[in-house]
C-alpha cells in the first residue's frame, strides 16, 4: 500500500486519506527539506500544492504529486485517480484521523464509563486509538462522510 505525507497546507486532505485507511503523515509546520527527507527515508509519496518543491524533483521524481485544487474533496479525488486507489469497506475508518495509528477493536463493556448512555445503548462496535486513546464508533457524522465520499465517486 502506498504511504503518503502531506505538506502543511494539506491538513484536510491528510484527514480524508486517513478516513480511507491510508497511512498518511502530516506535520504543521514542517520545513521543505525535512518534508523531502522524510518522504525518501520512509518511502512515502509527497503531496503538495507548493510548486517550489519541484526544485527537489530530481530527488523525488515519482514520489511527488502536485495537488491542483484548493478543495479537499477535489484533492482527494486527484490522489485516488492518480494512484488508482481502491478502498475496501473495512479500510474506511480503520485509522485514527488525528494521529494516523491503526485503530483497535474494543469491547463496549470495557469503556462503558466513558460512553453516554444513549451511545452505549445504541452502538455495538467500538474502536480505540492506541496512541491518543480516542474512541470511535459509527455515528451520523460517519454516515455523512461516507455519503460524501460515495457521491464524489471516491468509494
Ligand atoms: Zn489517535
């Protein structure tokens, strides 16, 4: 699977890529030199709107994709088309949107104290981020995001 790194202007794109389960780094701020060295060291693809980065083109070659649109969903479409990314259903929301870690399933009895009783009563599948300890479960905002992705033809 392709791993990505977004420049510091592409925070929303980074979140969308994580939503689809893609390993995506994002640091804000980050210097161009560091961005390039992380890209090469970790064998990632650098996504950037900064045409100045073309000066690193010799080093980066295929590892740089210049993003055209200012709109996050259009940016996501460009990346999905360019790399022909296929997203399996189980990949969606498999990764923490904040820290890029893969989420773990957690039994709801173990986190009962942390849930609103409405959520406890209506939801069965919970995931937890091993790094930041945030809990995730399917909710209306998740359904909305999935609807947006499918309307754009991304999933
Ligand atoms: Zn996290």
